[in-house]
């Protein structure tokens, strides 16, 4: 990404900032958006998308090669996963089972089952998102939100906020809300507010239907989303956009400055975004 490179019209700059295909693992089917975890220069691909799988595949982004990590204790479909303190926590995707919640220790390369008194709650078993904040795991379902404290192994019911995607930067949560705004929230007052200064992003139609993905990129907010160009699902085309946003907290508000904004790929409209990850190279 070039600093301060912002598209202002229909011109598109691909060059060094395009998306390039890499070698696919023959036994690596697509997975859901919350089933991949980036750890350093590696990406862990966990479970299956439509067919239950206990496998864990790892992509080394330096060599562009795949290898198998130890399998989970149970096969899962669309599990939720999150990285916290060099451990990968995985939950859901296996129906009502005792192994609903388990953790992978990256250092010892071993899985352990964790017990949860909420494991039999349908909305949690169909949890749509999980993220880490202040040393705790937050599990967001369709109607509720719960937190898990790994040190004590305890769960609590938390306040619920409807959101599409969440990333954490310096203990502040950022999301694309159901109302099509980029918002932030700290762990103290738990009140979601709009990020100021991003009014120009509205013309690029960031909404839940655009499948936005939010990431912490060295303390800056990166948003990747799809923009549909027409109404023809079969023959139409979509753009994949990427924005890099610098953040500043000022007088109780967070302001965003767009440092880079452009399209990185054109795809048929029938395509959709499965996964994105930020890795260290």
C-alpha cells in the first residue's frame, strides 16, 4: 500500500497492490470467515465449510506451502475461532456435544477440551462471531453476547450489540454495524459511536451486504469489502475494495483518516468473499 494513495474517480491502480493467487492445498476445502487464524507468517485453516471436519491445515506464507497441524477432538462445520495469548480457541460447529469448546496450544501443538455451562444454548452453538478483548473472549450470537475468562474458566452474560464484523486495536473495538457505519467502542463505557471523518467512504457503499472485513494492520484499521456493479448476478461484476485508515483519539471521539483507498480485484458478481487475514512477512 502506498501512503496517501486514494482513488478519486474511476481510475484504478493495481500494480504492486493487487491480489495474487497462491498454490491451493488439494485437501483444503473453503472454510467460513471465522475459521481461519493468522499466527505470525502462518494461517491456520480450521474445520469445514459444509462438511464436518476435524482437520487443521496451515499455510506458511513465506514458502507458500501447506502442512497439517494436529486435528481437533471433534469434526466441525463453520466453527468460530480466535487467537489469545498464543492459543487458538475454537467453538461451535458440532451441534450438542461435550467438546463444543476446545483450545489449541501453539507451543505444545496439542488440543484441550474446555467445559462451558452455556454449551447447550442454541444461540451460542450457532454463534456468529468471537473476538478477544482485554484478555477475555467475547462470543456474539444472534440475540446475546457472552464473555469467557480463560484464567478462571468462567462465563458471564454481557450486553448485546448488533454488529457485522469486529476487530480490536489497542483495546478498542471497531465494527461495521448493521446501519452501514464504521463504529468504535472501548471496554469501559461499552457504547458504540461512529468513527468521525469517514463521510467520504459512504459513496463506496460499505454495508453488511458488501461483506466487509475489518483488520488490525499495525495499529491502523484496514477494511476490505465487495462492491456490486450491476444487477446481473450471472454475468455481472464486482469490485473488491481495500481501505487503510489511520486512527486518532481526540476529546472523547475517534477520528479516521483514509491513507489508502482503491480496488484490488475485479471478480464476477456471483463470487463472494470467504476469508481475509493479516500475516507478518
